[in-house]
């Protein structure tokens, strides 16, 4: 299971690269680097976004989504007047919905419940998951209770 709180992206890239069975030669050509540099990248806890984008294309996997999962699970709650300010200030950047729960997030939370590591109340409190959403997931995905 991926540790969404403490992401070691180099290790995750290496896992996906090994699974894909792409040759080191093709990898080096695509990334425009040496074999040694590829292996050094696997040891890096963080990778520059342009290089991570190239890895995402080569391996056909969205590594940025892992960071999105971190934001969903661990970002602090918005301030009370956040929505008022948000409506007044128009950003030039695209706006994304925060609460897009992927299957990985749901599985992660269900595993926390099943293992007894967290209770339903703790998940609702810690991860700001709506109570009805959590209960729907429990009835749909788990034989919990």
C-alpha cells in the first residue's frame, strides 16, 4: 500500500518502471539521461515536475495523482470565510474539485477501518470525509461491522 502521507516518489517510479518492463535503453533515450542518472532518480524522495511528467508519459501512469491523494487526505480544513473570499477573487488558474475520491483513497480508508487502526469517527474527523460518504463506502466495499 502506498504511504500517502510520506511519499517517496523515486521508489514508486522504480516500482512502476520494473512492472512495465521498459528497457533501460529506451528509458534513457526518452528521459535524455544516462543509466546511472535513472538509478539515482529512483533513490530521490522528490523529483522535479518536468522529469516526473516525462516519467508519467513513459510509464503511462499519473504520478501527480499520488500528490493529489495526499492533498485530499492531509490538507488542513479551509478557514470559515474561505468560500466568501473564493467567490470574490477570480483566479487565472484552473480550479479543481478537492473531493474527488479515487479507488485508492477508498481502499486506504477501508484498510484503516479493517485493521482497527482508525475508527469511523476518527476517519471522519481526521480526513474530513462526510459521514454519509463513509457509510456508503462501507456498505459498498466492505463487510465491516
